[in-house]
């Protein structure tokens, strides 16, 4: 399970697709995103073959930031490739991320990767850490479980 909370991110390495989107060249961005997503096709196929439950849970505040417009373009492509993406629309008054909602990847009941994006308004990954602490894992499971109860499939959000 993956939780994403920031309303804007900036890749450390220059992203051609993001640059194209920011220039207003949506068609070029779409083509580049499709090419970028192909690298994850083996992952999607393996998850499906092994019947592993995997979901990306995305917290969204409206009105959408320019970055979220770009990210939703990417998500459409990835969802078409089989990624399960779920959306939770949050109150725009929330300051995300916060002490309860932050970016992490929960691999299983034993391992999680917590992302560190610093403290600016735009998430630029500065690091992260792996945890095996059962209490932390349980808290992350509870957080994502609670959010998934409120989540809707990406396709329902996009209509």
C-alpha cells in the first residue's frame, strides 16, 4: 500500500514529462508519461500474477494544484495498465502532509518505507527511512485502512 499526500512534488532529477506539462504541451507529456510507465509494467504483471493486494491511495484537495493535474494524467495511464489507484478528497483547510497523513509505502506487515520530503510547500524528496517496528507498522496499516474506507476508485473521481 502506498499513501501520497503532498499536493505538489518536484522530482530531484529533471522530469521531461513534467517539464512538457508545465510548458502546456499536454500531448508530449502524455507520450512521455506513457513511456515512463512502461518501466513499471513488470511490477503490475507480477502483482496481478501473485494476487498481491496493492493500492496507491492519493489524498487530493480541491481546487487541484497544477502538479495534481499532471499527476492525474499519469494516473490515468497507470490505471489503464492495471495499477489500483484510489482517491480521497480532503478538506482544503487541512495542511497536508501532517502528523497523521504523510507519504509512505507499506510493503507488508513487517516493513515500511517512510518518505521524507522536507518542510517546503513542494515535496522534494530529501530522504526516508525503513522501519520494521511493529507499532509503527500497525499505525500505518490503521491510517491507510481508515483512508481506504473513504476512498473512491480513480475512474470515479475522474468522471
